C-alpha cells in the first residue's frame, strides 16, 4: 500500500485496494449510509464489485449519463434533488466513483449541498487517477466554458485501485496519458524517459505522476503562482476544445496545446529546439495528435475567454527543456 499525504487527507494507492475499501472508509466515516455518484459505464462494470466491497454500508447509487454533459448546471440540480429524495443528510458521505466528470460533479455537490458534506474520491479513469482527483478542485460547466463554477473541496481520502484502469478503452487511457506527459514535461525528466517506450504505465509511474501534482498543489493550493504550471498546454488546449464545441477530447486538445507552447517557446528562445520532435513523436505514438498539426492562429480569438487570462495579461507556461518549466506573464501572441 502506498500512502501519499497531503495537508488534509491521504491518497492511498494499491492494486486490489478495493478489498480494503470497507475498513478504510470505516476509519473516517461512522454512519451506515453512503451515496455513490457514478456513471452508467462504471456502474455496469463495477456495481457488483463495489457493492460486495462495502458490506458494512447501505449504498444508494446515483447513476449519471457518461460524458461531459453530466457536468451541466441542470444536472447538478437534478442530481442534488435525487440525493435529497433518497434521504441524504448533512452528516452523510458522498463517494465520487468514476472518471473526472463524476469526480468533479460529485465533489461540487459534496462541497455545496448543505454547505458541505463528507466526500471520498474513488477515481476509475487514468485522467481522474493522476489529475482530477488530486488537488481538491471540483466544478461544473457553463455554456461559456468548462469548470467555470466550482469550489475547492478536500475529500476525506482518495482511494486508488489501478486495476480499475484495465477496462478503460485505449482512447480513454491515452486521454489520461496526455496529462501524465504534461506532468513529466513540466517537472520530471526521469518520468518522461520512463514512459517513453511504454503503452501502459506501471504503478510506479502513476505514483510519480500523482506526486508531481501533489507537491505543486501543496505549495500553491489556490493557483496563485506555482500551480499555474499545471496549465501547460491548456491555454491553447482550452481554446481548441471550445472551438470544437468540446468534440475534441481534453487530452487531445492539450497535446496540440503543448506542441504550440513548445513551438512558441522555441520562437522566443525559451525552449530548447531539439525537444519538439521528441514530444511530437510521443504524442503521435499515442494517437493524441496527428499531422498536419493545428496552428495557433485559429484559436487566438478564444484565448480571451480563458478564465486564467488575468487582467495583467496572459500568463503562459513554457518549458525550457524536458522536466523544466516556467510561467511568463504578459505574454502576447501575434498571428
Ligand atoms: P475523464 O476523462 O475526465 O476521466 P469521464 O469521467 O467522462 O472523463 O471518463 C471518461 C470515460 O471513461 C467515460 O465514458 C467513463 O464512463 C469511462 N470510464 C471511467 N472509468 C472507467 C473504467 N474503469 N473502465 C471503463 N470505462 C471507464
Ligand atoms: Zn487538463
């Protein structure tokens, strides 16, 4: 069992951790009802297993439609109504059991319903395991953009069983891999080298990735400075998602975004030019980008909607070389 500590909660990681869910949850929660928010895919695959793993509790499932549309304001309201109808009380527990969509919505509900109730994350997609379940951000989407409404909500614990990832499609796996590659590029050359020739991450790679994010968030939980590094590739990534009406997957969008950032860094003499092909080849290998690549010009008009675009100008993340990154403020893009 690997135990990573953050200021307010632990992240527990182990193959077959599901066998310990009951005792682990009992340690921090002493009522017998649990409200599990999940989506239809995860429910179909794991309802029996998760039910069997939690014999001490009475479980109430709320099953969402898979996909980003479940993070709408309307669905937030519907889900809360359904939980209240099922009898949820202030001292009960919500578990977000699924990918990033489930975790973000469940966390936002746990952060806002009755001004906050107990919350546990059990991420089941790679993206949720290495990224969205770590760092306490929750949120829902507006028509104007993703994650525009949210709160910071600490879970009591994050329970990670990498065996859930075995049922993930290659496409979804690679979507999460884009965030792993991002984390390696900004902070960890060894991780980058470790994952370069692999299709599937080891548990060590996963722990290493979570640790990068955990350490950044610990130093800057509310994204005043250092945490912005995690936006590497995301400025243009968000623009690409927006322009496509969210038909381009997040991992794909940030992959193009990372290449645009590297290209812009090279132009400005910030980024070592020889890394471009290395990163591009890795992203191509995992079907995250394909040639011809997207050029930034089409996306400039979407940048001003980026909520991270502060009034003092655009904060933009560059990498110097693999594993080393920096934030520049007042960055201007010309076409
Ligand atoms: P994210 O990429 O942010 O994690 P989602 O929550 O939408 O986004 O998850 C991506 C997709 O993967 C969804 O269709 C979800 O149902 C599916 N999914 C999540 N976990 C698993 C799993 N362990 N096995 C199979 N499919 C999964
Ligand atoms: Zn991201």
